[in-house]
C-alpha cells in the first residue's frame, strides 16, 4: 500500500470484513442446499432439485382490478367453496334425518314352485306379490335426537362458511395491498442499485486520480452489493406475496 493512504487498522478491518463475507457465502450455500432438498421432497424426488429461474423477476400488473380480485376470492376461493360445500352437506343431512318420520314401504315378489296340495289354504305355484308398510310411532326419541344433531351441525357449517368468506375477503384485501407495497419496494430497490452503481463509478475514478483511498472504493463496492441484495429480497417478497394471493384465489392472476 502507498504511505498515507491506509493504516494497519484499515487493513485488519478489511480482512475482518472479508472473513465475514466468506462466512455469509458458506451460509448461503447451506441454505441453497437445504432448499434444493426441500424442493425435491415436495415434487417427490429423492435428490435435490434446482429451480429454473424465470425469464423476468420484474413485477407484472394483475389481470384483474383490486376489487375484482377480492370479489373473485370471496366467491370462488377454494376455502370458500369447501366451506359452502360443507354447509350444503349439513342441510342435506337435516333433510335426510327428517325422513325418519316417513313410513317404510316394502314391495316383495317371487314365484312359488311348490306343487299343488289338497289342503285348503295351501300355497299354490305361481307369482306372488306383497306390499307392506311400517310406521314406528315411538323409537325412544332417536329421530328427534338425530334431527337436533343434524340441525346443530348444519348451523355450525353455515356459520363457518360465513366466517370463511369474511376471512378470505380480509386476506385478499391485505394481500392486494401488500402486493402493491412490494411492487413499490422493488422500484425503490432498483433505484438504490442504480445509485450505488453510480457511486462506485465515481469512487473508482477518484481512486484512479489519487483523490480517494482504496477503502473508499471498497466501501462503495460493499454498498453496491448490499443494494443488490436488497433488490433480490424485494423481488422475492413480491413473488411470494403474489403466489400467496394466487393460492388464496385459486387461480393464476
């Protein structure tokens, strides 16, 4: 190093930062390996799977407006449809339990192959048809108990369906707002990267001209790296928020 441009403390500090950067790199490799194994488990593979990067990570506008997305979630979200199906099943169970008050009708028929007999009243060969009905007047309040239980379950199912609709409406509105915030954050992160690139360019020219030290240039390089990491985190947050919204709605937006 040139005299007067840096001190021993500056050199040791740079070494310390280099060691910290190497440790972060090892941690990132470990995280990548764990994520690859987790992805392989999700898709049913016995080996780690690497994700194919998309063509572009830049935010894209939604195909529907914000209000349309919320309305779509309330009407056709998988959670809402499942809750409504459970409510419909509960109402059907109530109707089925009330059929216990109806009489049972039984129709039987057959052909008798027995030979004719001289005995009066004996069964003779031929077709036989019988129609019978039963109506239990009292069965220990089992019918009443079944109807009461079915009505209670149906009421719970209807209440659950309404609560799920409210929850889905709230989650959809929250995720739509969060998606817009994430989109703005991506734009800000991109501006930060551009500013850091320009700062590094200026510091590089100053260092070549002998105006600044190598530590100033390294500081600008670290700032650029941090800005690029922030851009990656912003894009990742946007993709996760959008995927959460699409999972809630049940379709690609």
